[in-house]
C-alpha cells in the first residue's frame, strides 16, 4: 500500500492538510485576479467576441493533455506536479504584460491554462486521497474553501488595480505581476513541505488491488473500463458557470457602468464557505446525486437573477444563490467521477471530470463571447440558465435510481 493510501483510516484535518489549504488559497488568489483579464483585452482594442476566442483557444491545450496530467500525478506524485505547474503559471502569466500580439497572447494563455490545470488536478487528487473513503467529498469541499478565499481576494485586488487608470501600462504590469507572485508563493509552500504522502506516486497498487500501473495501461483503456457516465455532463454544464463569472461578469459590470465585481465574489465566496462548513456532510446525508442536482438548479436561478441588473448592489442576490450552488455541486461532482475508478487510477478519474469542464470552457467561452457580442448579455444569461437546467434534468434522469431511492448512497 502506498503511503498516501495508508491515510485512509487516519484523521482528516492534519497540519499537512492546512499547509496545502494555504497554498491553494494563494494559488486561487492569482487565478481569481485574472478574472479582470477582459480589461487587458479591451486595452488592446478588442471586443468581447475576441476575448471569448482567446479564452476558448487557450483551453484547447488543457483539453488535449488533461488525461495525461492525471497519469503524471498517479506516477510521480502530487508535489512535483504542483511545483512545476506553479512555476509555469508564474512565467506565462508574468510574461503576458510584455506582449501585444494576439497569437502570442493565445500561446501564453495555452501555457497558463495547462499549468493551472496541473495544479488544480493535483489539489483535487490530494484532497480525495488524504481523506477516509466516507469523507472524500467533505475533504474536497473543505479544501475548496481555500479556493473560495482566493476567489474573494483576487477580484478585490483587481478592482483596486483598475479602479482609476486603465490606459497606461502600469496597472497591467501590477496585474500580471501580482498573479505571477501568488502562483510562486503557492509553489514555494509546496516545495518547502516535508510531505511524504504528497510525493508518493499513486500507481503502485497494493495487495488488495493488483491492477497494472498507469505506465503500462493507457488512459483511454482506463476510461473505457471505468466510464463515469452522466456525471461528465455535469462537468460540462458546471464549467459554463465558470465561463460567465471568470471573465464575462466583469465585462457585464463594465457595460452597465459600475465596473466593480468584488461584491459578487465576496458574497459568492462567503456563502459557499458558510454553507460548506455548515453542511459539509450533506453529500453523505442527502446523497451525492441529489446534492449535485440541487446545486445546478441554484446556479441556474442565480444566473437568471443577473438579467437586467444595473447597479453593483444587485450582484448580492446572484452571488448568494450561485455561491450556494457551487458549494453543493463541486465536491460531489468530483467524488462521483473519481470514485468510479480504482484507487491507483484516481488521478485519471479526477482529470476526466475536470477535462469535461475543459470541453465546456472551450465551447462556452467562444459561444458566450459571440452571443454577448451579437445579442447582448441578457439573452446570453437566459440561454445559459436554460442550458444548465436541461443538463440537471438529464443527469437526474440518468441517475433516477439515486434521486428517488430512499437510501442516500450515491
């Protein structure tokens, strides 16, 4: 049995757990700071359609290597993948301030998204592996609180950086340098940690699970043997929400004349944190499938409440509802997907569900950018909410045995 697997029956909240928690918070601060990336694209003279195109193409590289990322984690361990991913993120994001060519921006964006995907996959795998089996969703959820804290801080920093001057190069240098620094701090924390279980490869197997290691089994063969099913659709539609809030929400605020988006993310993150702490056992009590369906419905309702807003205070209700939805969907979604694979292939399973999100991002960024450019934000928001509801209904139908059974398992 690997050292990481050996933690299955130990307590969840260790010192190592909270060290990683801090590293996630710093990394996500840098990621969320980039929610103002639209300011940079607008500064170069491009519209929201080009913004969507840049982000869509930028996700293609991540989509192509996603399963390989899982195998790297399974073979080499979490910490090396995290440290290298943080370093590449810092370099590619920090370099963005020195380029103006659209294709160079896209190339750096591809490097950034691949590196960020490596880190975020590592976080999800670490959170799932360090927890006792019955508490995996709780572990993923609590680790996600660090992401919410970063999601609250990053947009606040962005609002401050772009509060006055958006014409000179100075704010953009601060913007990209700040995002790069956050990534470096996160990587430094992981590099300096003495964490044998974070370094241990997950692919050696054990006496109870004598499967071949990922080095001798292709990722596609693993996926074919352990197909997660309809939960992958959830990964796609859930990622569409990220497309909206990670870039286009800032453009919506700019169009409506109030610019600042920090209120939304403060409320979004606070709601998610409070509910995740208060209902951290909800996946095992209510059932993961029911939790996912309810969370998707909340996301759709929150998106509808964004239609027609014209003032910053009107971001409060959408932030509350969508934060609650995120809180309930993400940990159960990850656990449902990764739990379908054997322990030694859990990195591939986590990568698969996140890869479904990459596919949603590739499509969502482009389609939403074009829809906003042609028809406006409100039409885009209505179409997005409808799409999420359809996805939730289809997932509930496919998993109806888990939705309507009296037992809560699943």
